């Protein structure tokens, strides 16, 4: 009987994106456990509170995208294409959704996060890629939320949904391109670790904003 020879193939090293997924899993799960998005899916989200989230997210995207544009860091130049910015899209959505209701706790947490992003841009700009990883990854879940928001607020078309329509039908192809740029653009293990640490902190800081935004909301099954 023929037998295949046993070979000890060297284990392929983990890519940066593999490490980001595994090493930020706990922080990601903590953020996902916050019931804000459940109120969108369960159709209990007031439109003004959704606008409040857009207002907070818009401030974070603005400072991040401005910082990425201004950075001369070689790793950032390899990864950040400078296209498909989401801050202008959020501004357009806010005009459609009207008055924003963001509780004070969420505003404070957003201000603290904006100040943190500014300090990262000044002191260790490669960590901006960890923040970008979290926010770019949110486009995947956005495909599901977009449908619910459309039905919840009776939106026909893309007006009012620009934030979740940033890549149109090309969400997965764009995510694959982003993964490739991250994996190819940051080969240095030491820089990778700083990016991973920043991504975990980003989840936690966004979680504080979402906790503030969840005040007074009734989630599905509550």
C-alpha cells in the first residue's frame, strides 16, 4: 500500500490581519455586547439617537482621516489610499436625519477619543492604522445594518444611508484590498504590535461612546 511521506512543512507566519482578528477578539466582543445595534435591528431606535451616533462617529472619522492624510509615515502611505472617506458621508446623512440626540456621556467619550487620536497622530502615527482597521471593518456589519435602517426610517434609495453605502456593492472586494495593503504594507513585527494595541484600545473607546448612546434605549427582548 502506497503511503504519502510525512513532511514537516514550516508553519506559515500569521499575517498582520490574522493577528488583528485574533488578538483584538476580546475587545471586539465587549463592544459587540453593547445593545445599541440591537435597537436598530429590533426597530426601537429613535431617529434622533441614530443621528446622535452619526454625530459622534463623524467627529472620530474626521480626526482620523485628517491625520492619515497629513501623515508622512511610510507604513501609512502604503496602506491609506485617501479615498472613500466617510466623514463627508456622515455629514450628508446628518442633514437628512435631522436633530441629533447624543447623551452627555457619549459626547464626553467622543471628545476623549478625538483627543486620543490626535495624540496618536503626533506621538506614534503608525498606530492610526489600528484605528483605521476597526472603523474600516465596521463596513462589513454595515451591510446588515443598512437594510434595517432603510426599513426603520422608510428610506428609499441611498439618501440618508451614505455612511453605510460607502463601498456600494463592493464591500467585500474593498475589504480584501484593505487586508492586502495592511499585510503587505506593514511587515515589521514591532510596528504590527503597536497597531494591534491601538486597535484593541479603539474597540474599548468606541464601546464607551456606544454605552453613552445606549442610555434610555430599549433593546430587543428587554
